[in-house]
C-alpha cells in the first residue's frame, strides 16, 4: 500500500513535533523542576525573606544552653542566623577551644543541639548556624560547598574580630557543611581541625548523590544540564568542581564516609594528595553515640 507524499509529510511533521516535545521536556522542563526541588530551600514557592522566623535561641536556652544569637552578612545577598554557645562558667574554669557545627542538607542548626550539649559540657564553645537557604537564614538556592565555604569564613571572621574564637578551632560539617569545612581550611589558617562527614568533594559527585537521594531520572548529559539550569535559576556562577579540582587537606582532618564510598575516585584522590599524618579516613558509624565519640575523640586528641 502506497502512502501519499502529503501523508508522509504529515507523519514526518508529527514525529518531529513529538521528538521536539520530548527534548524540551527532558532538557528544559524536567531539569528546571528538579533543580528547584534538589538545590532550592524546602519552602521555595512560599519563601519570603521578610517573613523568616526571628533568630531566636529559645530552643537552645530551654535545653539549658547559654546561647546568644547573632546575624552575619555573608556575600551581600545572604544573611546567616547564628548561635554562639558558651560553656557553663560554674563547671568550666576556661574555654578550651571552639567548635563550629555545620548541619547536613535539608536540616538546620537545631539538629546539632545534642552534639553541642556534649561539647559544651567538656569546655568547648560552640557555634552553630542555619546554612544559606535553611531555617532562619536567607537565600533561595544552596551551592555545592563553595558558597557555603564563603559563609563559614565570614562567620569565623565576625567572631574572631570580637575575640570569641578560642584555639584549637575545629569545624564539624555534614554533607555540604563538610565540603564548606574542607574548602575553608585552605583559605583560613585559623582552622586547626576538620571533621568532614560524607562530603561531596566535587560538583559531579554532589549532583549524582542528590539525584539518587531525590529519585530523579537520569538522562544524557544529566549533570551538565542540571548545573546549567541551576546557574540560570539561582544566579550563582561558582566554578564546576571536577575531580582534578580536589586538593589535599589543609589541616588535620577526619573524613567519615560510608564503606561503599571509600573506593570512590574522589575519596581516593583526596587520600593520594593528602599527607598521611594529616588525613584520617574512617567509616561513618550508623549509631549516633558512636559518631559523637569519634568526633569528640578527634577534636580532643593531642596528635
């Protein structure tokens, strides 16, 4: 059965339209929606900077912690809601060091209250803050650790100017917070120790891990398209961190990650580039009490 020329043209046009629609859905509509879900704050659609909750430390003070709140302007666009927690002067003669706590993705500073309590109890002052795009801090989209590193550096500078930093200064970071800690240590020599729990290490690895965490569909050039649309949405233009961007650790560092991730190229490269005496790699415990024990032991050790 022969098909007329006009019918063939109609079929070809329909196929062209369907392919074009598929490409638009795959490379425009879907990544636009997923970048908002993966890289934006959880309440992005309802976000209004003027309606953010007040930087109130009441949850911490009710837990018996002497917490003072303060705000730090980071990059002219981001305001961080911070807490400074001092040890109890009736039980501690002096502050023996300062620990910064940077929460994991999708959480906020309140998730670290128990850890702060244990550190304060042994004489450390603790700084915790809602990272950009979370809690009481401003921002619509988080970064891949580079902007979070800028935030950390600004908070350290703010407190150091007010003589609130006591050495040794340790930073404990989770996920993006871990990347912020590792990156900031290269720029700020005031950091003496870093505990990095499940860092991403590269932009590629972050996008892949977030894809799996958020059950996003893979498509060709997934990471390239996601980062491109993310930059358009957010207005951020941070360099894409590749495997070759990884540097050895800048201070004594404990990196905790899963057993499966120990063989990842990013972790292997960090190990190869770091002084063996400076980097300790261990599997992150599933039990929170064991995790706290590892963190506290590393912070308080004299090696």
